[in-house]
C-alpha cells in the first residue's frame, strides 16, 4: 500500500472512529450508567475514543496530518430511533471499520502499524459481539 493510500485509509478510519465515539456518547443518554448495558456501551465508547488517539498517532508517525472531520455515520446514526435499532446500526458501523482494517492488513508490513490495526480490528469484532449480546 503506498503512503498516500495508507494515509487516506487511516484518516477515513479516524473519521469513522470519531463519529462512533460521538454516536455512542449520544446513545448513552438512554441508558442507566450503572446498568450492564450502559456499562458495556461506555466501554465501547472508550474503545472508540482510544482508537481515535491511536489513529492520530499512527497518521503522524507516517508523516501525515490527522483529519479533523467526523464521518457521515454520526448524522445517520443519530437519526435512528429505538434502542435495538440503534445498537444494530452501531454494529453496522463497527463492522465497516473491522472490514476495512481486515482488507488493509495483508497489504501492510509487520510492525507497530500492523499490530495497532490488528488489535483495533479485534476490538471491533469484540464490541460487535458485545452489542449483539445486548440485542439478544
């Protein structure tokens, strides 16, 4: 993967993670923070925020400038009504990120960038499974 394509990917992921963090923060208003569901969503939201920091660091390490934009997922997700519908929509966004990372990993050499993205991909899969359990 060339440098320009890599930076585009990382910034696209950053924008999606930023949208995800904001979406979950809004969704959390519907949950008791002490409930199991509220606690789990807070963990997912923290993962999204942590991923933003990781992606900004990766972009800078590649000589790029982190995007300040928020992905279009935010507006779409905030329009969704109902807890179950919102969690299902959130999972679609999580799956998009996991898929984009999975597609990129074979094109990246072993090293810190590859490791960070592989861990991020796994965390998304884990978070999808956690939200699926909340939906059940």
